[in-house]
C-alpha cells in the first residue's frame, strides 16, 4: 500500500513540472551533446590536424631529407621513385622504404652525420 502511494506521487511529478515534450527531450540529450563536443575539440580535431600535417610531410619528401622510419631507423633519402624511397642508413648501406612507413623528418641536431 505504501509503495502504491509513492508510485502514484512519482507518476504525477512527470507532467506537473513542465518537463514533458520537446524541452524535456532536449534537456535529457544536452549532456550527451556536450560530451560529444568536448571529445571533438579535445581528441578528434587535434588528431585530424596531426594526420593532415603528417600526410603533407610525406608528400613533400625529397632527396637529401633526413628521416625517421616507423621502425626507429634514421637515414637520408638518396633517391625517390614514386612511393618507394632509397634511404641510406650508413655510408654505403641503402634500403628501400615505402613512403607510408616514414614517421617524419629527423631532427638534424640529434642525428650524427
């Protein structure tokens, strides 16, 4: 009997405070919308900017650039053939590397010549 009174009281609260209809739906989705906006500006957008910058760096690779490969090897580009780069790791030791496996340009101050 006590639970019936509570259920009846709770049922009458839904329409009494004016939260029924579109305003109530917007209010309940507002936290989700805010969370998505926060994730977008803190995680997704910076990651997209970084990927775009990396793509531009890979497109601009040319002979003579010092690079860091995805495997952690430092080298100097000696020839470019489309997406295939000939990279000199040591004097007289060259390997072929796909352009997509270049992590980025090497900081020349850290790389010994």
